[in-house]
């Protein structure tokens, strides 16, 4: 049986038109130098091998040119962020002037909320999913408090129905129908970080707009994972990090989207910094702020070059691979993983929806018994050379990433999970 499974996995890999991209990434290895089974790209993507060259070139230019590198480096540092624009616009489904690489996700979320969360009259509340990523919730509650409001009264957290793991579109529609007149802004994930549920963002944005609300998206687990169409679905704003599926390294530069319809009327509430000033006159240091065109006006500071350089390497690979092909492979990999898990259903519950349209790369697993057993299984998986991760209270997250994972990776994970369960009855 094992031989048949291995033959199938290798046959799928041999016919995979994207198989060559794996060689462009550096996998972690064990003490014997053998690659580990790495299914944790939802948390930290693998290093593109070209990232080392990009960073070293910036270090060389810093050493060689010092301050002159701002204008004379191989990739001049002043307009450095503009080299990221095309790749991010492609992955976001946006116009080039609607995206900007800057800051980190939570900083960008604060900047967006400062502009778009303007409580007035009855519309004072923010709606987000229950169990949202903690940093998002911290940002939202602090923004509500910043306006002198009580987060307990002005934050709505929508949870799945009793006994369910996922929030349906009908749940969201009903919440907005009931509370929409009091909601100023909806902040929703592209993919829920703990359960792995992917949402139909066109429907999410449309529902928020029907209720008269601003629609903002956290795409940390969606960009580079799913095809996006932020411009066409008329998202108001979106934020993301780039160290997960975008493979830009720990703490890498984040990104932001602002729909073009918000450009015409310059928001008085937009927080300003010198890098958001128009590039042509920025270094005159005039006291009057003149905004740069488009989303670039929301910039605060010059970009961190050494954390932006690896993203260039990764975006080049996305441009060649194409997100539509990556998505097709992702559906196959994740479906194969789910098939391998079905014989283990007495010990493993899959929390992520089964429908391909409702998930990306990630499957979230609950080891039946209790959280202590789940932890032991995760620790044993690590000992066996399979890398995934844990999210409290009791979730193991697994993600076969199509840029560098294979069907054989998925098979080997399934074998190791089966062994870890036997070792922890």
C-alpha cells in the first residue's frame, strides 16, 4: 500500500508544471543534511535562494557607497519600494497606484483605521470575526478607545453558529442586517488564521457596502495563497504581511491597498509622514504636506531596505509561476492531504472547510482527546522531521505551499502524523 501511495505522489510530482520552483527555495535540514518535511509556509515562508544575493548586494552598496547609495546603488534606495509595486499589485488584483509596500501589518492597520474608522452618529462600531488574530484585535480595540469609546460596547465579534467551526456568509449577512446601521467599519480576514477558512471576499465586501459600512481586509494569510481582485470588488482598504506566503523573511516589510476612489478627496484623518510627501519635492523639507499620488500618500517613513530586498526575489518567482497556476496546484495538494487524513478520522478532526473554494493551502487539525495529547503529537512530528505549528487552544496547522511543496511532502507528512498518533495513544 505504501509503495502505491509513493508511486502516485511521485507521478503527480513528475507531471507538475511548477515542480522546478522548489529548487529556488532553501529548505531546513536535519542533522544529517536531509530536507525536513516543511509544511509551515502559512507561518514563515521558505527563503528564496536569490534573497541572499539581493541582501548581499545591498550590503555591498552600503559598504561601497554609504549615503550615496540612496541615489546610486544598483537599486537606488530612495525609490526602492517602487520596485515592489508591480508584483504586489498583481497578487492583490489592484492598480499599481493602489498598493504600497511599507511598515508591518499592524502599523498599516493602525494607519488605515486612522483614516477609515470615523465613528459618527449611530455608526460607531467595528465588526470583526471572533477569535481574530490577536494583533488585529489589539489594534481595533485601541482605535475604538482612541475615539473615547468603550471597546466592549463598540466592538462586535461574530462567532460561528453553535457546534460549527466556520462562519458562513449567511451568518455575516444576518449580523449586518441586524446591526449594520450601527457599524462604521467591517474588518474581515481573507483566510482565518486559526481555522484556515477562506472567505468569498467579493460577497464580504458587497455585504459590508450594502449595510453602509467601510470594508477593510486583513490578507496576511491570503495574499500569495489565493487569487485576489481587490480593485474590482471595490475593497476600501487591505493590509498584509509578507513573511508567510510571500516568503520575504522574518519581520519583512508589509503592504497596504487603498482603493482609487479614496484618492480624490484627501482624508483629513490620514496620518502623515515625510515619505508620503510627493517624491518630486520631498527633500525640500517644506512644512506643508503635499501628498504623493495614490496609496503611496499613506507612507510614513523610508522603507527598510534589508527587509525589503528578499521580497524582490520572491515576487520574481510569483511573476513567473502565476497565481492561477499556483492556486490550481494548491487545490490538488490540499485535497491530497485531506484524503490522507480521512483514515485517521478517529483521531484527527479537520476544522477547515472541505470545499476547495473555502480554503487555501492550510488545513487546521484537532487531535481528538485533549490539547495535551495534541501538543505531544506536534512535538513528535517535529522529532520525526515534519514541521508545522500550533495555535491555542488545540489546533495544529499544516500548509502544503505550491511554490515549493510536493505531493511526496504531503505523503511523508501523513506517514509521520500516523506514527506520531501511534506514539501518543
